[in-house]
């Protein structure tokens, strides 16, 4: 997507959302939950936009609307994970792991909603005006920036790279390096600080071989994931401070199994039957 198209999309989104944001700088915890929260008490796939949007009077006929599928205590934990001196004091906090998101798109000509489900990083705005946590704690709507991340995911494929090539850049590192050095090679493609990333200290060939293990269900519900046959050394990098290009990270070494999503190779990919295109998790 060209930079002009991206900015055009962002300006359009701003116009669509400006009224909403003006009205929702201080929505209550209850209102946030009603408008955006999906409880994990039932399967993610069980939530349907037509029912959610029409059941909730305030959401009827809204142009795209987002729901997040996460336990409420985890939302509170995300807010607490920021600066300890700024808890709930008008702070902006990135979730350190992706969150399942249901986006509902109103289609007037069918009088129904089209659904899109994704797995994305979200930024929250947490605010209680400096007071201690109380029942009236404020949780404003997902920020515009959070919405933009959904349109331009942090792992969006850079131009001229295949999914497998981008996977290798993000996740393959034969020799352990300090995260700040290793992540510069990732962040230079996207021009921002990726909140979390995991490097596998193994070869691309060996990771591709994991694609031949039995299929398992991915976090997004697809069936093209595979667990490694044996554990590997890896390094998890978590953003702690800074703004691109000065991104600060904390390192955490582990020896464990990993799960990757695999697809048939594209042009310029190695000629393996399947190649890894996404690191779905570690176990």
C-alpha cells in the first residue's frame, strides 16, 4: 500500500471516528465492556456481529465497530503493566501479546453485518485522573491508534518480501544476540518498535521441517499450524522503552517447543513442501 493511500485511509478513519472519540474520552468501565468486550466464557467463533450489534441498542447501524476477546482482568493487567507511577493516569499502554479482535462492518444494502476476525496488538488508553483504582475507573474506547494498528498490523508484510522471507527476518537468528541489536533488523523494515518478538536459534531449513509435523489448530482458528518435534533455544524480546529508531528491549532466553503456521512456498522461497510464515506461539 503506497504512503498516499495509507494517509488517505487514516484521514478517512479520522473523519469517521472524530465524533465518536469526542464523545468517548471518558466512558465508564461498564460502557467499555458493553461496547467492546467479549468474554472468553464462550468460544470466539460463537460471537456473531449481527446479534451483538443489533442486541446492543447504542451500536445499531455503526460503521465498523471493534470487539476484543479477552478476560477483563487481563485488560486491567495491561493498564497496570505501564509505568508504575502512572497507573490509570492518562497513560497509553500496548498489550504485550496479540488479542483476538472481531470487527463488524455494516452493509446497509443487506441490512446485516460482515465479520472479520483477526489477531492483533492493541493500544489502550487507561485513565482515572490520578486517583486510586475505584469502581468508577475510566477505560476509554480503543484509541484511534489502536484502530490504525488493526488496519496496518505490526507484522504487515513489507514490500517485495514473501511471507516466508519476512518470517525468517523476524524469527530466525542462529546465534543469540541482544534484543536491541537483533530487533533493529526487524524494526528497520516497519519503522516502528515492535512490542514483542521471538527469535528461534535454529536454521530456516530445520524450522521448515517442523511444517511436516501433524497439523494442529492455530490461534486464529485455521488448521495450518505445526509444533516442533523438539525444543530449541530461543530469545523473547519485549519492548520496555523508546521510540523508533531508539527501541529498548528486555531479553528472556528459553529452551522450549514452538508452533508455526505453514503454507506452500511462493516464488523466491526455498523449494520445501511447506514453509513457515507465522510464529503462532511457544509451548
